[in-house]
C-alpha cells in the first residue's frame, strides 16, 4: 500500500513575516488556495505534491504532510492517539525514524517528553504487530515525524523534508554571520527582482560576504529549483516513494532552467576571503557563470546603467565602539546610493534602526523580517536619476 496519492493538508513552515512571500511562491506553483498562517502557509495536496514543494520552495523551512488532528489532554492520551495510526504503512519495519515536537500551553512542559511519547507509541505498535520495531534517534536519515501540540489540540505530521530547506547544500564556506538562504530569498522576492530579471535588470550586492544574496538572486533569474542542490529528503524513506517519479520531477526542473540571463549580477566585498568563499559557494550552486565577483570597497562597486536592484546587508553593531564606526558606514551607503545608483531600487537589510537613520535618505517602504531572534527591517529607497526636489 502506498499513501503518496492520498490528499490532505500540507503545512509549509517559515519564519515570521515570510508567509506572504511563501504564499506567492505556492500560488506560482499552482496551489491556489494557499492559506497564510503566522509561521507558515497551508495548502492541500498529496505526498507527491510534497516532493515538488521540496524541490521548488525558496522561502519555506519544512514541508509537513498532515496525518491526524486530535485532542490530547495529557501524555497518555497523546500516546493512545498516535498508536492508532497505521505506522507500518509509512515506516519500513527495518527502517529508522525521528520525532520532533513543538508544544505550547500543554499539561506536558517538555517537548522532548512529548516527542518520546510519540516515539514510544510508534515503536510499541510495531512491537505488538510484528515482534520487532524500527530504530529511532536524532538523525534525519529515515522517516521524520513532527508533532505540534497546543493546549489540548495536537497534530501529527510526516516531515517530508528532513534537514531544513535553507540547507541548500551550496554554502560549504559560510564566512562571517551569513544570511540564511530562505531569508535572503524572501528579501529578494520583496524587492521585485524576479520580474526585473525577466526584463534584463541588474542585481548588485556590495558587502556580499559569502554570496548568499547574489546566489539566491541568480537561482531565481535562471529559474533554478533550489532543491536540485540537495542530496537527500526525508520523503525518500517513506514507504511507497517512487524513485522514477522523483527522477521525472528533477528532469522537469532541469529542463525549466534558463541557460542565459539578460541582466548582470555583481557581488563585491572588501575581504578577499569573503569573495573566495562566495565564488566557491556560487560554483557549488551552479550559478558561478552568472555572477561577477570583485574585491573592492562597496563604494567602488560597478553599477551598470539601466534598471536594477542594489541590496546591502551591512553589520548591525553590538558594541558602542562598533556603533560609532558603523555610523560612517551607513552614511557612506547613503552617499553611494545618491551618487552612483540613480535609477535603481536600493535596499538595506539591517537589525539596527538607529544606524539606519545615518543613511540620510527617505525610505520608500520598510518591511519587517526576523534574522534568528533579531527583528530586522528591509529598507527600500527609490533612487532617482540626478536630484529630486524635496529629498
């Protein structure tokens, strides 16, 4: 028996403030009834759809296929409800499984204990039916389960992703405090870059660090599926997985790639080690030929004529000395925008609103994002050619 054609709710998780961009992605993939939540978007589909979502989603973290919603007032009731599910139809008897849990306002105050109750329920069902049970542990090398339990309402999912989607597989050299891939993708989507890329616009990433912004921009411009960069997904371990169907999806994604892009993607950094890491990461991502790298101060970055996006992710500053030094950097970004980036859309991603005031330009739009636990802003500046009265 295979459950890959069964239809049910699918939850694609993501950080706060990103669901609006994830919803747009899902609608572009044909999921018209995408429902945004606080930290995710829910659609309906099959496990077969989950494979396609894992292949194409840029701003999500995990693709969770719902198996059951139920009420559970304590750990024993949780155990009984989980044990009723036909786990032998999803997990091979000689296989391996992992359980993650997120709980809130329950009678159990430890997510590890909740996860253990799920693991015991699955293992005991196998033991009673077959006299043996699959191995379990912390690795993502087998079938992955996820429990969400709030108050007395619980949902158990198949986590079809395993290692989170931000781990594309290309960032072998992260350099200093790199921006997470899904956050970078959300910022780029917010900038309107995909549409601009189709019209021959440019993407310029001064202060590029490990190159994440430029790489994600290049992947979008070439219509590259980010999941092609990964070696493994948890759905491959579920009973009924069809390798031939996966090969078809991979082949379709490869055929959809655009061999040449119309505009230029330029990434610079003053640190040679950063550019070396960024070049290696771009090569691993398959976009090395699309990005022009250079070692220079951000003020010396080439800004080609024509429409485009200029996006910087400067340091936020954690100590007073850093703050004072960075004020000059942010002022310099404002001067760079005014003097060299006319006709472009300028963006600064920062977690320090006080430093942002030093830019000295009026923002067109401010979008909230979270970088781990830091509330950040993607600040947009409309950069006019020449001068504009009132600015």
